[in-house]
C-alpha cells in the first residue's frame, strides 16, 4: 500500500518549523507533551529486551533534542543509541544536552541507515513523511535486526478529531489516515506480530495511536 503525503501550497516543511521551535526552546515542551505516551511505549519494548536478556542497539527516528535516546541509554542492556532528525537545531540541542548518544542530521524521507538495530522507536513523525509506507518497509527490510522491533506513536489520525485542525494551525503538510490504514501499512511492510493500541485516551482525546511489529 502506497500512502503519500498530500502537499498543499503555502505550507512550510516540518523540518523548518521544528528547527525554529528548537531555537525557541519549544522542544522541551514537546518532550513533556509526549512523555506519557513514550514512556508507555518504552515500557512495553524495554520489558521485551529485559526478557531477552541480551545487549541491544536503539534508534530513535525523529529524535528531536535527544531526550528518548538519553532515556534509553540509562537501560543497562543498551550498548548503543542513535537519534536521527531532519532539523539541524534539534540535532544541535541533542548534542548540547550531552550523554553517550550518537546523532545524525539527515532527511528522513531519503535516509539510508548503514547500521541495523534491535529496537527502533518513533514518536509523532510518520505522518510528516512524503511516503511513510515506503519508510516503514525500508525500516523492516534494512534497518531492523532479525527479531528486532519497530514501535511508533501517532497523535494525528482520523479517529482523533482533536488533531484534525493541526495542519492549518502548524502550517506544515500532514498525512491524515485512519487507524486501519496505518495497520495495513505496517502489515504490508512485512512486519510480523503487528498490533496497535491507544495510549492516554480521554473524553476529548482519542489517545496516541501506538503501532508495533517485529522483523521475522
């Protein structure tokens, strides 16, 4: 299934907007806003790594200021953690925050990883990509180690009505898909044991759509 972002005139690229946010210190607010859902996702994925009981490598796709990379590095089984982001100021902030993480500035639409990882995470990134289906397929085929896991969080999706106005408010193109469409993309990518759930839902918020699967 091929899903491409619908480009609209008079909108700014996501990397440019998030770069400006990083310059203004808004990356800290993004970290706080996403922390609850990310913590739930990491609890799920890191419990699995603990049960496996082996050293693992970690990649954060759209790492922002590196806060998830630094968090995962606190796990004693993590022996390498890498963050990639397309916004230069985000990478600068990540490096300034210190720690042993490695950070890469690159266009997420065209990036080719020269490493493979046991665990790949992404929060609030996929719907900004030009072709997320192609990226997820590439992650499964080339970035994940055998039996590795991809886990992502998405707040902007059809069932979450509170997110429908974000493209206009933020001013950058965003792909709007239904939960079933995201599930199909994950399944069509070849990922195994695909599942999803919603994190931190409420009466006015459908919750973060969490999707995950493993490499066969």
